C-alpha cells in the first residue's frame, strides 16, 4: 500500500510541476499574445515612440476629422496632467500643435513618462507625430509645472471610414525606476 501511495504522490508532483511550468510559459507569452490580439481587434493602438520628419502632404480641405485628446495618471502618480485642447477638427495632411500641461505636486524631483495610445487602433499608422513629450522621460523639479507641445499630422491616406481619432496619454511616475538605472 505504501508503494501505491508513493506512486500517486510522484504522479501528483509531476502534474503540479507541469502546471507550474505551463503557467510560467503562459505568463511569459502573455505580452506578445496581447499585442497580437490588439493588432487583430484594432484596440489599444500603439503610437510610434519616435519622431517622424515633417513630410509634405496635400491637405484635404474637403474632409474633416475630429481628434480628441484624453489624459490620465497612473493611480500612484502625484501630478496634474491635462490637455489644453479637448477636441479639435482637423484636415488630413495639415500639421497641428496641441499643448498639454503637467505639474509635479510633490516637494521632490520627479521623473515621469507619458505612454500614448490611439483609438481606433488601425489609425495609429496614419497618425504621425513630429514632436511629443512622450518620446522621452520628463524630469520635473519640486512643484514644477510646464506646457508640453505635441505636433502631429494625419496622413491623407487614412481610410474614409474614420471620422474620429482619440489620442490618449497616461503619465507614470518613473522616479524609482530611473534612479536605479
């Protein structure tokens, strides 16, 4: 009987080990799977994190697109963060500049990073930024506030079905992470 219990225990240990390895593998693969899912469904559009050079486009004055600007803070980020323009009508091919305001609400230096996303996702490849505070970490002195521009253009090749684009930024406090580098 003891041998039977040992065999059952060995089988249980192998099964649990297999489950643990499988869970680790799934966790490791989750980010690439999420990226693929977002690309397929068109949600959580990722915007380029590097500036593009200004190119000459033919402005489409017959077409108007609404661009909405949204801001949010990670729950542990002690800042004020807002867009000075909430919504604007634009013509594809024309360059625009929108200002955002951020302020450090602490008495310490803060290093923060804004992560952009765009919706609907397929629009991301047509939304070109030549200047953005999101391209690098921002260092704020204690209680410092500043206006930060975003310069962009929407490629006139954007399919006609898209009438509204939402550009969203979330600011994260990276002070602890950046100091450790």
